[in-house]
């Protein structure tokens, strides 16, 4: 018996053997991708790794400096 889930976009039942699993169609897959790309979906757990936090802080500072240079 094949595993079944609900499509995360439209909630139709999708079998694990379906072509676009876990989505029911390519359209639903692309709609989901678009939501990630536009920032509608976010992973909101806090960052615990101090090295990664430092790297992100340096990257943000660098990006702000570049934005100031352009404007």
C-alpha cells in the first residue's frame, strides 16, 4: 500500500507514487515555491550557533554598507 499525504497547497490526497509528490500537480509545486521565494513562508526558530550568528551579523553589516554606497 502506497503512503498518502495531503497536498500542502490545495489539500488534495496525493500518493507517494505520484509524479509531483508531495504536491498533486506541478502548478501546486510552483505555487509553493513562489511563496518561499516571496517570503510568505519563513523558518522562525532562533539561531543557536554563535559562529553562524556572527557570520550573519557581518554579512548584514556588509550589505547595509553596499546599500549606502548605491544610494
